[in-house]
C-alpha cells in the first residue's frame, strides 16, 4: 500500500499527467461552482416566508444540497476520471510497467453499462445510509465506509477492465475485497482534502492502477 502511494505521488510532476491534472482541476472547480449555484437558487427560492421561517428554510435547503452532494460524490469523481482514464494509465504503465503491452480494447457498450451500473449502486447505497449522515460522528464513519466501498470498487474496475475480462475483474475484486476497500477509503480521504482533491481523480486512477498490478501479481504467486 505504501509503495503504491509513494509511486503515485512521485509521478504527479510527470509532464504526461499535466493535462489530466488540469482537466481534473477544471472539472472539480466546475462541480463546486454548480453546487454553489444550486445552493444560491434554493436559498433564494426559500426566502419567501419572512422572519425566522426564512432562516429555517435556508437551513433545510442547505442541508438538502449537502446531502445531494454526498449522494453523488462518487459519481462525480468517476465522471471526471473517465475523461482521462487511458492517458493516466498509459503514463503510469509506461514508467512503472513497460512490459505490459497494449491494453485490452473495451467495447463501448461495456463501458456504458459499467457506468450505469455504478451510478445505480451509488444512489441505492447512499439513499439507504442517508439517515446515518445526519448523526454527528457516525456520519464520518458511514461516509468514508460507504464511499470507500463505492470508490474502491469503481476505480478498481475501471483500471482492471483495461487488462482483464469482466468475469476476471469480478473474480479478482471479490478475492481482494478487503484490500480494495481500504484503497477506496484512502481515495475518499484524498477527495475530501482541500486543494489536493482537485487532482483527486488523477491521483485515484494512478494509485488504483498500482494497487491492481500488485494484487494481480499476488494472485499469480
């Protein structure tokens, strides 16, 4: 795990990762701005009662926006990362795994179905856990636990499917579920660190590629 983190951070200055990082920053800032616009419109819409009712409505509206942000947090990271998945993986593989050869071609239908499946899982898991997000203290455990599972699974599958068939990817994911979950928790933590989270999708993709290659290597021994 530590070696994967070190290798990932050590390559962030690689010129081949410059454009993906720029895209990641732009995508993250855009997501924040859109969320801010949503907050502004909701607060403005609720400011019609007068007095303390406005304050109560504003508080409820803000809570709704935060909850929606939590619900779609993994999906947003996945959407941004999908824009530069191949370029990041190619850069990491060229430096650390030059003997791998070309990646497996992925049919368009496979990619689309995989994204839709992940989106469905994201919504269902977060809706089920929604009441726990309102409990101070417990909400952090639930948040990182749920998103650790979601992000770990999604980033692992995105990276693994470049080298393995869907069936092989599923089998490896089940056999290494614990390690993938811990990796996902680390990714979720990076996604919540100010400034660093702007490059979060790039870091997550590179980090998970290292984890995938290590896990795949362990299975061959």
